[in-house]
């Protein structure tokens, strides 16, 4: 199941990146003679609109691929940013412990409590729409879970005897963190990264659906779903195609992430030595 | 005859893991199954009753009735009525939100008996618990580990079973409690004419309770005889080595190596911990847990000092304070007359290296053995000219070079502990600090570690500070023995003096419990 979903996501990513080169139309290009072409019409095929065109004559297939590409790259980049902040924050809080830990984790709690959508909307209104702002907005929220997970993991590893042994070996805090703690939390961190990506896909699509995401003529799956929803009675394909891709993407990523997490958790129990 | 087995074999899936075990247990007798971990002891005792995944074949007669091949529905009432079970973990075997009386009533109801209040009190008295009326109203967390194990025993015998199956009932307890519980089980069996099948890897507790012993190794019966005969005159090679590997209080004291100049002098060491979760923190002394109080000790070159004590006596805390790995509240530590700072320098750390109790957990699961054992050299040594390389270090602890590429998960407990010792040796320390370094290992592996340590001591004049709960082991290895009780080092003298003329009650009690 995990392998299947990873392969599915890989195929979608490959198509989104490479297929546009083979298409006659660019996703921003307007075909004045082929506006609102139906997916089933022969004429659309003849003009190279294999999935029809939208109401201002842009090729639907090209736009769906572009949207998938944008959504996936935003998701991956934002998740990586979240992972970076989350891991650093979690390691510092977990390793130092005590009051520092208290303060750092209360900051996380406070950020959790903020109404996320509201903040993003205000940011968008004040600074205007830009991809960078979406990164910041999403990254600012998604690292919180990562920080909690990493901090808990660090606290658990910190008291294991091999850390004490490293301390007796004369290793400094920094080298203990880099050589002993980081490699041991990486598995968990990567599993949660895999789980963060679909969440970010969701958030980004939601923002785009509301009209707060990327700006025209760029597009994303959320924008396409929004456009499709407006004309779903006359042209259901305009909604079903981007919506279907979004669903497959989120489900595959979630399944892959959860399987990976379960596998790593199972591995962490470790060998059971003797009865003592 | 209460319970007997003929050609009992046990397999999981297609693999046969226990082969052809035969035994008979009469009423009032105790049969012990002994052997290293993984030898099939637990399978042998639980699988015929369908209590684990093992599948039994052959014959097992309980009160004359064949129980192998019975369906779960038929077996379950028999098991509930005629057999009592006691498991290993007294700390987790009780349900936290139920009172002791609820536990006992539930256990009894399984056998179809609803006990009266007087029954419950009687059973608690029988397992040696004081103030039984109060105990019935209490919850598991209000009782100590030993008391909880007594409750587990009470739950096992409340319905007067004919057969009691005890799977490592004492291995989670410390030495003092271990002896008490073993004697209790022994008495209960005799008084109630119960047969008992005891599983244990601890030869000392088997010796003090069991009538007969079966020694298992890798699923085969190596030796089967009366306990007395096994201890005095083991027949099989495995039995002989096992008996030799287990330190005994009555064995002759082995010759000890000469000692050199004084290396370490710890004076008036105290370690206090502040109690957690207190709203009003005061600085006063009584608000602190005094884990170690005014302990002083010296160690010379080539000398082994053993610190013996029960769990919670502060012996590990003292060792960590000396190693510079734990907090230290008061006192000074001198190394060859020079005071060591609280924050140890690299040179200080290279002088003494620790080895911990749980060998596998003390190795980073992601590092290969070869990298792991030279890690301290990188941090602690300035002069890398005549150091031992990873292969030579492994040779010192009797491991072949093929282990260099292994990960900790691919090592047995004994091998992992040897790797940990090799890592400690890599910086040529003068003093090794062993915190229960052999207690997680089975007797043969532990003996092997002891031999390696002794040969290293002879070769390099290593000083050893060992923390242990096992007085017999201390007697075998040490020059000097220190006894700790409630954070105080009550006595610390050469071992023959201390053992023949103990001056403190704690020492006397310890010696008594170790016999």
C-alpha cells in the first residue's frame, strides 16, 4: 500500500513536470477560437485541448498540470521549512529542558491557539498576495506539531544510557546532538514530514479556493476547484478533474506518511534483551 | 501426581523450540525450570495452558486429565479452577484504578468463588502482608514493589489451585525482596500442599526453594535432577559451567591481585535532589531527597571496590557523582592528591570511564561497533600515538574483528557489554566504573564479563569501582566491599574483614539474605 501510494505520487509529480513540454498549449496561453470547449468534443481534440478549455480559452490539461506542480512544490517547500524550524525548536527545547523548555513550548501552545485563517487573511490583505507569504503563513503553523513531536522524542532519547556514555566519552552538547540525537530522531521527523505534506496541500488549496492563494495567471489545484465549482452544472469535468487529483494526492501522501510512521515506531521498540 | 508432562514439545509456527520435556510434580513439591533467556522456559510452562503463542504437542496431564489438544472453551474453566498463575512484572500486573480487594475478588470469581471479606483478609495474611484490612481499600500505587508482588501471589492462590505456575516471580525485585518472596512461595506450597512450577534464571532463588530442577538450553533438557544434586555435583557440561559461573557465598575466596598506589580519594560526598513539583520551594535541607550522605572512599591502582546495597540505596548516584556524570552537592574528589573540578576536563574524563547496566541501551542504535568504540579517543585524547585501534580493542574483550561492522541490534547482551567495555578501554583509563554491569546478563555471559574484567585488571593494573546488588559477586571480584543503606556508606572495608565480622546491621542483613 505504501509503495503503491508513493509510486502514484511520483507518477503525478513526473507528469506535472514533464507532460507540459509535449502539449501544444501553455497554461497561460489563450486560444481565442476555442473558448469553453467541452471535454468530449471532437473539435477540442483537433485544436489540441485534450481535456477541453476553460471559459477564457486556456487549455484545461495544461492548467491542471500547472496547478498540480504549484501545489506540490508549495507543499514540499513549506513542509521542509516547517521541518527545519520544528526540528531546531524541538531539539533546543528538549535538550536544554527546564525553564527554557517550558517557555518554548508555551510559545508553541500560544501559536496553536491563534486563529490561523484569520492571521493569513490579515497578512494577505496587508501585504498583498504572494507565494512567499503563503510559505510563511503555512510554515508558521505546520512547524508546531513537528516541534512537539521532536521535543518529545529528544526528551526520551536524552535519558537513554548511550547519551550518558557519549557524555562520558567527552562529547560536547553540540556533538551529542549532531551525532547521537539527530540521527535517532530523523526517522520520526521524516515520517511527520510525510504527514505534513498532505496537510499543507490541503491548506494551500483551501487558501487558493478562498482566493487568497497564488495569483493569476498562476494557478493551483485549489483555484481550479474553485473555478470548476462555478460551472459544475454545465461542465462537471472542470470540477471533478482537479478535485479528483487533489483527493488522490492527499490520500496517497497520508497513507504513505502513516505507514512510514508506523514502521518507524515499531522499529523504535528495539530489541528486548534478557529477563532482568 | 498433580501435573506431569511426557515428551512435551513446543513450537511456534513450524519451528520446534522446546524438545521432549518430561517431568512429574507431586503435591507440595516445587519444580524449577532454569536456563538462559531464550532457552524456552516460559514456553514450557505457559504453552500447555494455551497462554501464549506456542503450540504444545506430546502429553501434559493435570490431575490425571490430558490438557493438550483441549479446545479453549473446555480448557479455560479447568485452568481457572485448578491452576494459579504468577507473572513477572508486579509493577504492571495490577490495574491502577482498582482497589486491592477488587483485584482479589476478580481473581477469585474467575474460578467461580465469591470470597467473603474474611477470606480476603486470610489470604492477605497468608502472603505476609501487615494491616490487611487497610490494604484491601488501597490502590496498587500505594504499595511497594514487594507488596505488589505479594498481592499478585495472593491473586494466584486465592482459589486454592492445585498447581501454581510462577513465571520469573522475583526477577523484577531486588535481592532482599527476592529472598523473601522465594521463601514465601516455598512456604505456601508446603502448607497448602500445592504443586508449583517455577521459572527462573536465578540459581540462588531456585536453590533456596525448588526440590527438583530442569536445566534448559536452546530448548533441550540439559540436566534434570534434584536441586541439591545439581548444585553439588552437576552432571552435564552446561550445568557445570552454570554452577561455576554463579557466584556463591560459600565458595573459597579466590586469590586477589596485589594493589598499588592510591588513585582516587572521594571525601564526604553528598548528593541531594530537590523534590519535583513543589509549589513553594524552600532551600531547607529537609525539602530535599538526600540520595547520598557523606560517603568517603578510596581506590588504589589494581584494586576492585564493590559498593553493595538494595535498590534506592544511592549506590548508582554515588558512582555517577564520582564519574562526573551526575550532580554532586558537597564533597571533594581527589585523583592522586589533586582535586578534580566539578566540571571535568578532557584529561579528567580519560582517567575514568563508566560501563552501564543495560548493555544494548548504552550503545547508540545507529552506530557501527567499529566507530562506537573509538569515539572517546576522538574527544579525550591529545596524544594519539600509541592508542589501540578498533580491531585491537575488540581483541582485548575477546571479540573477533567481524564485529566491527555490526549494529547494536545485531549483538547479544553479553557481546554488547563487551563492546561497551572496549569503548571504555579505548582511552586507556586508570579506573573503570561499572554500574551493575553484569546484572542484566544471564549467568554465563555475566561470568564471561567478570573474567574479561579480571584479566584486564591483571594486564593493565586497572582499578575498578563496581556497583552491584549481588554480594556473592562482590565477594568473588572485589578487594574491598562497601555497603550502602539509605544513602549512607555504612561500612567500607576489605572483604574478608567485612564478611567475617560485619559491624553494621545493614551488612549483617545483607549477608544473611545472600546465603
